[in-house]
C-alpha cells in the first residue's frame, strides 16, 4: 500500500476550501485504482465544460474518511461532487467504464426519504468491485415542524456543517490527496475521542432531533465522550418536544437497534 499525505495543522480553516491538518491516509491498491478512474472522469468533464471557473472536484465524505484516519479498513465510499448531480456523475463513470474496456453496471437512483434518514436523492453503482454512492454537495433548510429539509447545491463547508457530528464531516479530496476538516473540529475530536456537532448543538439537534440517537450510537461505537453542550441541548424541554413532533417511532426503533 502507498500513503497519501496532506500537510497542515489542526486549526480552523481560513476559507471554506482550506484543507485542515494532515493525517496519513493509507490507500489500498484497489482504492488507488478506483480514485484514479474517478479523477479521469472528472478531468474529462472539466475539459468538456470550460465555461466553469472551477473544475469538477470529487471528495470522499463521511465514514470512510473517519475510519481511514483511525487506521480502520472501510468500504463505505460516498463521493460528493460539485457542478453535477450524483446520478449524472454515476452515469459518467459507467460510460467511462464502457469506453475504456471496463465492466459497466447499472446505476440505481435512491430517492430522498427523510423518514429513513435519506434526505437527498443519491445514486449508487458498482465500480471496480466497490459499491459507491454519489451525491452533490448540498445545503439544507429545515422547517420548524419537520425533519424534511429543502435541499440545494452547496459548498464544501455548507455540506460539512449540515452533518450530524464533526468526525463524520471530514472529506478526502481525490485531487489534492488531502483530508479536509472544514469545520475545524473533526480531526481534533477524533484524536480526543470526543463527540461535537459541526454547528452549535441546539441548531444541529433542533433541525433533526434523530441526531441525538445517532450521537449516542457513535459515542458508544468509538468510545467517545459527548460534549457538554450536546447533553445540555438534549435535556432542553424544547428539544424533547421537537423530538416527539419530528421523529417517528419507527425511526427511533431503527436507531435503537443500531446502538
């Protein structure tokens, strides 16, 4: 295996695009092959669309990055992209496989279903032996009485900030080979085995109260302490009332089985 290393320090980023800190990510030979194929697809799209000031940029998001930073194996590869939808990117990847002599497969479109905590339409397809999910970078706007957000294209920072906890808000940039900690919290929290929210805890929990159970689940899984600000927000009667309004019993049951 070879390692891709991103230099830097664990301070808050000066801009949304700044990559924070640089743990070593060890890629398997299969991951290197997959990521090179994805970079080739992105480069071809960028050449074909010179009207865009920024190139098509691909990032691995969430659990894969967290686990690899911890030195754990992971096949949970979620790709975030700017400019195009996840479904369109998945189609481009399969078209590239067909023209390059690879094994092309079908692309599945996963419709948004907030009751199952799937708040965005994504695409899934098999690429070089990996099941890969694709989605565009997004921002979310929540109604006061619902977990169902209005979703729009967003920046990398907006996408990181809308996630449940900081250790799940890390990106791995396929082009710079850098771990991007745009919230300025994720890497420090991994090192400290601490659970914090990307934004102020009250905002993160009120937008989707089910995140409280996810926080407990991840704290147990990774033997982390939960930040005092989160526990204070969970004890707030206003949050507990929102939990009853926004979260179905079915979703509570599903999350409890995962703890």
